[in-house]
C-alpha cells in the first residue's frame, strides 16, 4: 500500500473513502467495500483517508501504524494521511477544494454520518460540493449489529468495559495489540509460568485492566494464551503491562520476536494473591477458558 501525506503529490486516479477509520469495524468495512466496487467500475485506485494524529478528545481504537495494516487487508491500495493539527482550522469547503486541487478523486465514498472541516459540514454539503466539481459520491448507510449501530464509539465503550467479545463481533478481526516482545522482570519464568511482554501502544483506547483469554500469533504459529493487562499487584508491580502466557509453548526465549495478541474473552479482574503459589493456581484455572472455544 502506498502512503501519501496530505499535501504531497500523487499522480494516480483515485476513488477515495473519506473518514477517520480508526478501527475498521463493520461500518468502515462496508464503506471500504463500496470504494473497492466503485474503483473497479471506474478503473481507479481504491484509496482511504485517515488521520495520523488524533482529532478531538476521543482516542482511536488502533494506532496509526496498526490501522494501515488493516486498510491494506481490506483492499486499500493508497492511504491518504492527514494531520489534524495541520488542517483543524480549515473549513469543510476549503478542505474539499484542497482535496480536489491536489488529488482530484474521480469518486468519493463516505458514511451517512460523515462530517468534515472546522464548521462540521455534513453529507448534504459534501453532495453539493461534489456536484459543483463533477465528482461522484456514494453515501453508505449505517450498519446495525443486533439492533445496535456499529460505530467507533460503540466499540470503544465495549473495550473500556472489557467486553472484547462484543467488540470482536463489530471489528470482525478480534481486537489486538502487537509489537516486538520486550524483556520483563523474569518473575513468570521463576514461578513456572513464563510470559512474553508487549508495550501497550500510547494514545489509543485503553481496554479495561484485567485477565483475558487470548490467542497469540508469533511468526506462522498461533498459540492459546492468557493475557494480563494492567498492574501485577502480587509482585508489587504497578506499572501497566501486557503480559501473556503462551499455553502450548515450550521453546526458548522469544525476546525481540514480533507478536500479535488477539483478545477473545474477559476472564476476571486483577487481584493481589497471598503468594506465588496461589497466583500460579489461579493462572492454571484461567487457562481452562480455551477448552470452551
């Protein structure tokens, strides 16, 4: 996928999905599919827009570098990257005119709740601007799941409450954290429960602290796992961590390997145990969650 920063030149003819697309949930995917369909019809390059920084007060579901991977998986060939800090004072009309001047998309696609510009123009305003510039427009209606509107707000609320199972149904791909495995304090290995550690990305929605049933991908292998998100009070460790025990792994060190942890189920809150033996017994119990899947 080609990444184009807003303001930099790009010569290809694009069909552009307009929005933030911070999670690629069912609604986002429907917009992307409409973009793919129209791009194929018109002979254009399917493209998607996003912000590298976070607009407003709401934190994104995924970090920018993780979202790009999802866009590519969903068929986008170009990612038009905007910086909110650079364009937040532009009116919707000024933004659209700049978009036309720089990239002249042949067709644009958006959701029916799309807004843009410092004056928060809506889809009706976008339609008028598209007519003025002879640009095609497809507006994708909202998507419902079990009677609930699929939205980034709904997904964020599920994650904050720990309901990763509900979030997974809207996200299609289970909510995940990924990155290089970093060194921990070695306590897991010392008590017979070796773990891998990841840094939780900065600036994204923080899921509820707790213990989760997860699956972890390292290289080409997928492992059943149990993951602790948050502090480790039994060992007086208050610094938040993403610490994962791979149930079926019996090899050596995985330090610096790239791992993706997929969250499937919230198992229990974090609590302090009287000693390491009591903690180990609880972790062994936690591992039983995979027998139910």
